[in-house]
C-alpha cells in the first residue's frame, strides 16, 4: 500500500508505504515505512519504520525504529511537552505505555533522564528507568532548577570602582 492512513478511535497511523500479513484486522501485522507517525491519545510517535499489531479488530501494539525513533506528549499540568527518543520505542495500547530502548532519552521540557531502557506511562505521565534492573549502565538524571519569577526586580550588585 502507498500513502497509508489507518484510524481507530483516538489512534491514527500514517506512513508512505505499508505491507500486511492480511487485510483483516482480527489478527494481522502491518509493517510501515517512510515518515511513520502514530498519533495516540495525548501524544505522537514518529520514526522511519514501524510494526503495528492488530488483535480482535483493534490496534494492540506498535513498535517503531528509527535514527532515532521519537515520542512526544503535551503535559496536562504544565505548559510543556514531554519528549523522548531511542533506537526503538514500543507502544502498548492497553497499558498506555511507551518503552524506549537503546540509548533512551526523555525530558519533561526541563529535566532529563537517560538510560538504556525507560518506560513512560502516558496516562499518569510518569517514567520508570531501568525497570527490570538489567542495564549495567544505570540511569543518568539531569535536574535543571526552575528559575523563580519575582514580583519586583532585584537590585543588581554594583561593580567596585578601581
């Protein structure tokens, strides 16, 4: 298939090309290539290739690969976007999670988490790093303090005169 668009409720999958193990959606696998975008409730996955699994006439999961595969979600409480990238991202529709593996990176727009495996819960907007405790490299977290906005400008210190 060329220039494919598949929609199911709040999910949408688009790609330049696709091939499928069958045209029925009861139990099939679709392989997508070229500008793959998967829109999920509140977020989006993008890559150069993907595999989408259909079970019982519904999208059950999607696996994307790219250089890198990317994920983003607008955060509910903040005016920020959570973004992530990795060599591969697996989206579990039922669990509403994305598993980023292979040089995974995730940010909430301010702080960053890096590791080999990160699992992001889309509904709760929470991340689990190295969840199976199998990554010997561990996890690296960068916390960037937020600047407080003051109501009145502070006086800047004067430079001493020579």
